[in-house]
C-alpha cells in the first residue's frame, strides 16, 4: 500500500494521485469549508479501479460464504474502532446529531453482520436440484442444479441523507459484497471525510482477511463525471443508488443506453401517503397529531419514508388539525444536511404554498436560520390535488400536504398516485376489513403498507421491503433494506450433468453445507 | 359473448370488429395465403383490452392460488380438446411436423399444469414473517410480513418458433397468469390461425372457471404497431417476448422511455458456445460429431439453444470434422418457419462464408428448395474470430461456426463472448476439474452450463435457467422456462402491524395453507 494521502480515492489497496480538485466538505449552516480538499479520480484511475474489480470478481465470487462473511464481520469490527472519528467528522459534515450518527453507525455494522449471518448459513442461494432419470420416456431426464450467483462488479453511490447506512459500507455495499460482487463506491460530496474514514476501515478489513485487491474501491469525483464513467464502464454489472429522482433517472438512462444494459437499483422519491379514516380519529385526534408530527419532523424530515402526503376525510379531524397546527408552529427549525437540500426545501415549500387551492395550515413561528428547514403543513382539496401533478412532488424535509375529500374520493384518488415506498392507513380494525379495495389500491402503489403507524423507522430484517413502484424506486421488484436486498445483485445459473466434484458445495449431492434446498 | 368472427382480436370475452386487414398466414415454401384474413386491432380496441385488464387485475390477483390453478388446468384441458385442430392448422402455418406440434402442445399443457401445481401448493410466494417485540430496546419491533405479489397486466408476444409453447398460452402467459397478472397477447403474423384456436380455448376456460373479463385478451396487429401500443400503455406492467434481437431491443427502448419504465423479459439471440477439450475427442470423435449434428439440425436449427459456435482445439479433432462434414453433406434441407427466417438464414450464412478467414467446411449437397434451410458448417481461426465482432452473430438455422485455437486461446476468448443462454463443455472429468477457471468464465457468460451434452432440449422444471446475460436475454436475472419464470412478474410487498384477519392466508398466524415460510 502506498502512503495514504488525505483527500484521494482508494483504488484497490492504493491511494490515487488525482490532480484535479473536486472540492471540500462544507459545514451546513456556517458554510465553512472543511479540510482537506478532495481530488477527482482521473479517467486512468477509474479504469484502474474497474480493472482491479474485474480481476477480483472470479476469485472473490468463488470464495465460500463463510469466508466472505469473515470479511463483512471484519468491516464491522474495523468501523467500530473508528466510531468516534466518524461521529466527530460526521457532525461537521452533515449537522446530524451525535446520537443519530452513533445509531446509524451501529445500524451499518448490524447490517454487515446480518448479511454475514445470511451467507454463512447459506440457504439464501435458493439451491434447486432435479436429479437425472435415465429411464424417463420419451427422453431421459438430465441432472440439473441451479443456484443464485453474483452478477459482477457493482457501482454504489453514497446517499446524502445516510452518511453511514447508505454510503461507503452501507446497505448497498454490504448486500453486494455478501452476494459476491466487488464494489466500486462513488463518494458523496457532502461527506467525503466520513467516506474516507469508512473506506480506510473497509480496506483494512479486506487486507486483514486476505481479500483479492479490487474487491473494494472508493472514488471521489467532481459532479457526476466519475459516477457516469463507472456506470458506463463495461465491467460494471449493476448500480446501487439512493438520492434524487433527477440523479436516479439519469443513471437509469445511462445504464439503458450501454451496449450491454445493466440493472439500476435507484431509491428515489416518495411522499409516503397516509390515509386517515374516521375510526382512527375517534381513537384520539390529538394523540394521532402528535405521532404524525413526530414522524414528519424526525431527522428534519430528511428520510425517504417521510410522510409528505396525508388524506384526511373532509369535515372531520378538526382537533387533529388544531393540534398539528400548534405543534408545527411551536416546532423548531433544524439544520439540514447541506445547502442544496436546504434550498430545494425552501423552493418546493414555496411552490406548494403558491399552488392553486393550497392553503398554509401552519409554519414554525421560529424563522429558519442559515441552512435550516422549518416545519410546515399545507392543505388542499382533493379536486385541486388531482388537477395538479406537481402536488405529488416531494418537499424533501419537514413539510406535508393534507388532502381533504370524502372517503370515496380518497379511495378513488389512490390509483392516480405515483409509485411509493410506503403507504399508511389509520383506521379501526372494522374499517380496515370493510375497505378491502382501498387496501388493495394502496398495495398496488407501494412496497410496504402500514396499519395504524407511520412510515419512518425501517426495520432491517428478513421481511422488510424498502422499494416500490417507479418513481419511488427504479425497479419496484427490489428492496434496498433487509436480507432480500442481496437478490438485487444475483442471477440464477444452472449446471447440467455436472459431476459432483465439479459442483459448488451448495449443489453437491451430500449437501455438505447443510442448507435448505428444493429437491 | 358476441358472435365470433374469424380473423379478429379477442377483447376480453368479445371478438373485435377491426376493419384494417393485417394479412393472412402464409404457408412456408408454397407461399399460399391461408384463409382467413386477419384484422388489426384498432386503437380503441387496444384501449378496451387494456381497460378490461386493469379492471380484472385487482379481482384476479386476489383470487386464491387454488382458484387460479383451476383456471390454468381448465386452459390445459380446453387445449387438449382442440389438439387435432392445432396440429392441422399448425402444419399449414409453420411447416413444423405433426409429432413436433403434438409434442409442443403436450409441453404447453404440461407447463400450465406445472404452474397450477406450484400456485396450488403456494410456498412459491416466499412468505416471510417477523413478529413484533414490544419489549425490544431502544425501540419496539413492529410485526412485518412480506410475500410476492403480481406486478399487474402483462403483455406477451408470441414467438415465431414456438407456436404453442411460447405463444398464446405458452410459458410467458402461463407464468404471468399463475403469478396473478392479466395477460394481453400480441399474436404472431406467422401463425394467426393457431393463435385463434388457442385463444378460443383460453377464453372458454376463463368463462368456465368464472374468471373476471379482461384476464386475457389476444390482439392481432399489423407490423409492430399494436405491440408497441400495448407496451407503451400505462396499464401494462411487464413484457414477455421471444424473438429477434432487433425486436427485443426495440421493446426494451420503448419500455425504458415510458413515463413509468417497466421490465421487459425478452429472450433474443444466443449462439450457445460449445467448447471441446481433447479428452472429449479421445472418447470418440465420430460419436461426438453425430451427437453434435443431431443438436445442430434439430427442428431445422430453429431453436434459441441451437449450438451455433464451437471451439475446437487446433490440430485436433480431424476425425470429428471428417464425420461432421459427411453428415452435413448428406443432411437434408428442411422447411423453415417462414420466408423471413429463411431469407435471414440465407443472408447470414452467406455473410459468414464471405468473412475474412472463414472457410466453408461443408454444406448439404442437396440444394435447399423454396422456403428451406440447408445445413452448413464454417471454420475460422480464433484470431480472425476475435477480430470480427460480426462472427459472434446468430445464423438462425442449421449452421455453425467452428473456431480453432489452443486450449489457452480458447479460455482467453470466452470473456470476449456476448452473453449466452447456454454454454457447453465437452471434456473428461479430470479436464473439467483442471480447468476451473474455464468453467467460471463460461458461467459468467451464460445461464446454463452443460457438461458433455448439447444445449437443445430444455427441461421444464424447478431448476431450469433459460435466460442469460444480455443480449441472450434483456434481463439476465430471469428465466423464461421452469417454475422460476413466475418470479419475473412479481414483487415483494410488506404489511406492517396488520391484524391477522386483514392479512392474506399466506401470512396469517395459523398458516392455514400450510406453506413453507421464513419465520
């Protein structure tokens, strides 16, 4: 390993020598530029990282699940040795509070260990065995065995709003490495310092566990130049992205226009509709308003599952609105992740406030300081909502739009919504059972349906679906959270009439790994 | 049901009244136009079929697996009542021999019953249950349950080369209907009469089993107009296609450029490389040549798994080549599926014969008659092969290209191949074990790896992978044959904190269906 220089890309086990600066991190609010300056990976360095990933792929993808699990666990352990550095730098770069950064780091390490457990156990590969039947008429049956195998090197884009859990060693990286894919990360300009600390930890883990060089690289880049180059590169076989709709659809276009199109898993925009039926109001309007306010303002509203759209029956919910108004007005503006997000929040809330038929129910009485976002709630009739597609857009931050209409109008509106990560229904149990078609309409528009709860708080587990119809994600068949995320980076391969000794352990007759198989 | 008129589309339970003729079936070889003329579905009729599919979706997708299975079984039974009509009309339209048409019809019914068994049993939905833990610190754990659900209405394009098994009620239709998706079929101009017979059988089955109208429609259309309209339609949520690379990539472009991009499962072109190592020759070169000739000429070479590319060690295999030459020269030209395929075969073999360094090893001594394709074998050095990308193209028909080089050169060439449905390796067991990196290279380029066998003959079973990296298919993560084909038309949805009574049976606490679940 060459001497590490601050501010340069990680090309396999070397640090790059880029020359063109791509900027420094900027402290939210103060605008102070944080040392050091980072250097854009040169085209040659991108080429080098991709060549190393291509070379690493056959070796890395054929290591056993147990050995790859050791690498993932080592990453988690190495990250834990630098958690204080992460928290210190993270607060400067993102303005996220210390408990959030500690929690997100713990979640990141938890995700790595969850995938380690998954691949160490091994049944996830969906091994399927059909044995030969030479006596079958009219033609003998061959021996055919299949299992999931990794696609190849994966490009992972860091997310502005998750400097740990969806960045350098976050969910996309963990699931791709678990699947057996080398990863090339494109760092986010908002938190390059956290990226550097985490990248160093991953590289230490890779070296400690003797992984092939190229299994992991991290590139810094100006604007979208480096990212586009990686997505266009023929070695890249899939893309993981969490960010804006403009950014995600640009990557989808690039991937679709390659000589060999590749899958893009972009988690983009979602307003996470919340439908409130009368029975939920009857249980207590003020408590509902408090719970909703908590979800809306959590993390200054900068979650992909932020509830940005509420359907409330017309003529009901006065106490809910009164309480929500009071909470919003008393709400404290919070520092947002970066100036771009802060400006976009100000612009989108101003556009909503000015749209036809939209009324401002409440705004925080405290003015937002530099870099801050202040809570806001707007209301609109269902007819004005349906007549203006822009009102389905995202105000990324602590703001929501409450749509008023009859329950019948609300149900009829659901199929007109864009695809969503989540949809929430607040109702009594008898209303839930009586409104089966409403539930079906919601599930046709979303990946996760929540009863009497709010969408923030995404459990990392086997049954989580954090993905939904376009445009909430580029590929509604996928999830970026939970163990099913590994399936994004795999395809099934079948081996016909292979001798036992030439099969992978997962498919051998004696089932040496003791995994669950279909046979 | 309105009075059926021959030659018009099936719009739900009605026959259409299209006015614009899109042509008749043409008998291969004779060029005779077969009665009746077919009429293009009008834009209004396309709209009507899509509206019916949209209306059918919530009802159809929420029927139990057992009830949908009953529909699939009824389709198979209804097809069996008209098998003689299918065989009679099929011979006229496609020139396929009676045993092939009977076999393909049996396979079609077998596929329908295979999917019926799969969804009747029910475990395929990958039900996952994570129970709540209200005591968990720092935050309580929610109850979260997920399973696969259908995407929505699916467009299925009939294949020219499989008038039954990949057409109106073929594998794409069977797997989409099994998943819970309504299907809109676009008939193929080569066999509209078979399409009509089968469509009538499916409609009868749908009515007998009380399926919602719109669960199934079949559209006739001029050129690509109707197909493009269906793929562009906002109701359509996925596409199944088997055909040419030009046709498949056109659909991919259309789907990617929709306001909401949708997945396209196009099975396109594959030359199915066969690698022969010296050990296989030592077992008997003549027998190998006979087996290869059989696979190459099966069905006049009109299979997607036809072995169109062979790697043979330089300086070896003289007896293999001598025997193959003799077989090819004595080989009989066969009637091809239609004039377009026949012309394309003549053009592609002529282009290969004229390419730099390509030599014609053998051609059938019998001249091909009108509409026929005659077996042909070409040879080329590995350097000329690698220097001319056109030589990776498909000669769809009974022709193959034999590439000569050292075993090292052959192994080095594999990563330069385009994506393939299959790759075959002929070798001794000790060679197989000694050439692990060759096997890895082959599996990185293909969906199914065959040891000491040939790729034709695609077993319809749980472990079949009939899909591979682009351009063999549009989406190498999928298979169009076998039970895994159902996954193409699904996405996982999660339900959070739902009361048991509001959950689908698959996710209820008591597991009333008795399916395998992850919990």
